[in-house]
C-alpha cells in the first residue's frame, strides 16, 4: 500500500477548492448587475386613500360624434322668424305694455292706440247692427204673413234677402274690428303680438303718434335661432346637412352648406339651427364646433381625465388593485369631452380629479 506524503495531503483541499470555483462559474468573483427599474403602470391605492386624495372618477362612454373643426359664426333669427308689428291704423299711443327684451306670447297686448278712424268704424258697426236687427224682425214678420196667406211669398223672400245682406255687412264690420283688436266702442285698438318670441325692438312711447308706415315693435320668434358661418374650403364635402353643431352647451343641426366658394375668404356659407336659450341674442358673434359621426369603437371621456406624461396623453383608470395608468390615442375634443380611439373601454372609470396627485405617484 502506498503512503501519501504530508505535502500531498495539504494540497488536496486546495485542489478541491479550485474545482468548486470552476464549477460555480466564478460567481463570487463578479456580482450580477441590478436590473433596470420598470416604469410603474399600476398605483396601489385603497378606496380610503383615493378619498383622502380627492380622486373622483367618471365613466367612459361610447362616442357618437367626433369634432371636425371650430368655425366663427353669427347668431340670427331663422327665415320668417322675425316679425315687424306695425300700427295698421294711424293714431296716438295711450298705453304701452311691454319693453325691449321681454318675452311675449302670441296674442299678448303690446300697446293701446286711440284713433279717430277706429271710432268711425265702431259707429259704422253699430249702425250695421241696428240695420241687421230691423231686417231680421221684418223678415220674421213677413215670413209669418206669407205662411198665413196674407201676403205674397215674394215679399217674404225679398225681406229674407235684405236680412242676409244686413247680417253680412254686420259680420264684415265685426271682423274688421276684431282684426285690429278693437272693441265695440272707445275709439281705440290694441297692437298684439302675432307670434311668441322676444321683443327685440320697442320704438314706442305713450303720447307719440303712429301710422301704418312704421313698425314700433319687432319680435324674434322663440324656440330656435339660426347660425351662419364661413366653412373653410377644405371642409366642403366633409360637412353635410344633418350633421351636428355644438354651441356652448347646446346642440344644433346643419341645415345647409353652400356650394359656391367666396374668392376672398375661400369659404362657403354654412347655416345651422339651434334651440333658443337665454344666452342667445341675435347678432352675437360666437364660435361653433362641427361634429361628424364617430368611428366604431370610439370612446368619450371628460377633458379633465387627460393627463400629459413625457409629452404623451394618458388616463388613470380605476381597477380592483388601485389605479392603472393607460396610454391613449386622442382623436379630438369639444364640449368638455375628448374622443379616444384606444386605451379605454366603455364603462371603465377614469379619474377626473386628483390627477395631479396620481401623476406624482406614477413618477415615483
């Protein structure tokens, strides 16, 4: 049996150590580098923490329209909606009942006018009424005598014809006075509103004379207004009648788009109708947003939900784990809503307040 020397025994541990180091790949010699920290997309927040940070959410909805452009416009009454109220018979104003800017209903009295001509017409109606009464009595008496054979039937027929003529004259006198809103006496008539709307002109005062050549009142019809706008040449063919327009918080409809381009402005005339509102005044200059039907899958969220991080739009969506940051693709914005083409689904809750706190947390 061979014998190992002392030096050989001491070398064995050293050899084993070298073999172990070779098998381990030299990990002890070089530590691994730390991996790059991923950008957080989820912020873990409990409901109590969201309430403390005043984070509020709103539901994303399916978008029905996408803004096309904003164009300057002018508000005007629609065709045949502005009515001038003229004093049909000369006279003197004895009483006024409305002022400029007041809302009136159809048939509402505006002013009372005293007129000598009306006094003559009322007297003529009284005479016609008296003649009609006599003619009716005569016709009834002669008709009775004719049936009894006392007089010839021809005389009764003549009396009946005279009665009809007198009644026709009386009816004409009454219709004339009713047309000018005059009573049977008093020598005055009333100017009344022919339509419901807003008094936009009231150039009349007590004691002033009026005649048929002037219109002391102008009324704009209530219920709707018309917008006239200059549509840029590039949008001709894109914007069509029936598409929607947005003015403030109101939605209207494009009624017509001109086909002729103005050589100076390079635009066509667009007309749209909008419902009446206390803030709408004829002649006011404003800006309207034109809308087109949205593409399938487009989502609308409040404008406050959009946050810019590193130059890109994102939204914060509520999840069971907290709040998730989502990159989105925005199509357009109008009326406090932004239309998104990707990043959010209908029904998901997006943060609309407390977004500054969420942005700070996402950056940590």
